């Protein structure tokens, strides 16, 4: 497991193959207030408490979790996908309290087009403190600087104003509206599609600094 420090990252990549992704997914990301690291089995109760909250899951594309098994399955799947270079899911940990604040992930990688999708969710106790700007900002820096992605996408419920505002603050642009794309628990909803390009990254996160590559 290597550490990528944000601001001022220090890892670098030489390509974007799936095998290399798997290697580059063994990562801990360190930011001023947070540590982003892979979920482990002891995270299950904290993850369940966050993602069983209907408010947190209001705009998610799955129903709220119900049991510890849901959290365990999530941890197992994240571990497998990380090992196989298919998705990079990290827990967001508050350095000061040691508590688990949420998760963020890169998934739906399309290697030859150098793109992936980003998603994130925080415990209600951590909303409104700019944590996603810090966590997702660092993950995005890692995706562009180290994984060498060209484009990151996010698909959200158009009514999810907090998420739209967080994405815009990260530098994303809304590129489209996909009508009646989801049906969750009998409710049909549209999707807003956001995109961020590598060359736009440095316009985002004013005051957060930038990442450096060395080597
Ligand atoms: C979306 C979410 C991750 C945002 O994280 P956050 O750390 O609370 O966001 P921030 O504190 O950085 O706020 C981002 C911006 O959104 C704005 N915002 C927050 N809540 C808002 C709301 N309900 N309506 C409108 N804007 C809102 C903030 O004011 C801030 O903008 P500003 O800095 O210009 O004031 C968090 O609310 C969350 O986990 N929600 C539930 C899960 C979810 O919906 N995830 C996205 C699904 S893809």
C-alpha cells in the first residue's frame, strides 16, 4: 500500500492497463483532514450506520442498507474490484476523531478511453463541512495525475442539489439530462450527467493547491 499526499502527490504511472490499475489501486490518500483508505471488515458497523440512513440514500441508485451483511458484501466486493483493477473504493476517515465519515469511489473504468465515473456519500454528521471537496478533490487528482484518466463522469439525481453543488465546486460541468433513467423502489427519476476533463482539473479546488508528480 502506497500513500499519495494531497496537496503534493508523489506517485506516478506509466500507463493505464488493467493490471497496472490493480497495482495503483493499493493506495492510501492523505489530505489535511482526512485519510482515504480501502474498506476493511471492521468498518462494517460504521458503514451500515451511514448507508442505512434514508436521508443519505435519498438520491442513491440503491435502497438503504438493512443489515450488517449489506456492509460486508460491499466490503468484499470493493476488495475484489480493487484487486482486479475494476473500481477504486475508499473509506473517508476523519483524522481528528478517527471516525468513518463516508466513502468515495471511481468505477466504470473504460481503459482505452481513459475515463471513469465518480461517486461519494457522507454521514449526515459530516455534511456541509467541505469534506467532499477535500476527499473527492484528492481522488480526482489521483485519477488524473497518477491513473492518467482523461475524463471523469458523475451521474446524479437532478434534484440532488447538494451533490450538484459539490460537483460544480470540484470543477464539473453539467453536460446532459438523461430522462427516466432509473426506477428505484418504484420511483422513476431522471439523471443529470456531469463531466470533468483532465485539463480542467486545476481550475477547481481553489486554495487546495495542486498535486505534483515526481520521478
Ligand atoms: C452530496 C454530499 C456528498 C456533499 O458533501 P458535503 O461535504 O456536505 O458538501 P460541501 O460541504 O462541500 O458542500 C458543497 C456545496 O454544496 C452546497 N450544499 C450543501 N447542501 C446543499 C443543499 N441541500 N442544497 C443546495 N446546496 C447545498 C454547499 O453550500 C456547498 O457549496 P458552497 O461551498 O458554495 O457553500 C453530501 O451531502 C452527501 O453525502 N449526501 C448524501 C449522499 C449523496 O447524495 N451522494 C451523491 C450521490 S451520487
